[in-house]
C-alpha cells in the first residue's frame, strides 16, 4: 500500500474554510484536518476518554 493510498477522506465541510476527516486505512485512526486561508492543521480525533477514534478496518493488505 503506497502513501497516496493509505488515507481516505470520509467527510468534508466548507469551501474557503475547510474541515475534513481522514481515516488511515492501515490503522483505522481518524484525523481532523482544518484549512483556513494560508494556515492548516492535522490532529487525531479523540474520544471522551482521550483515546484516538478508530474506525473498523475494512481494508486488507
């Protein structure tokens, strides 16, 4: 699995100010990406207990 194939965008909101959720197909970890103007950031999503949000893996190598 190449780097370009590792992540899948599962949610997108906005046009100039963009919020997206990406899922790592290898680990299932969900990441929040936010872009506003010339600035952006990426961080793992966490649950109430401070653990990363993990989607069930449907992908097999």
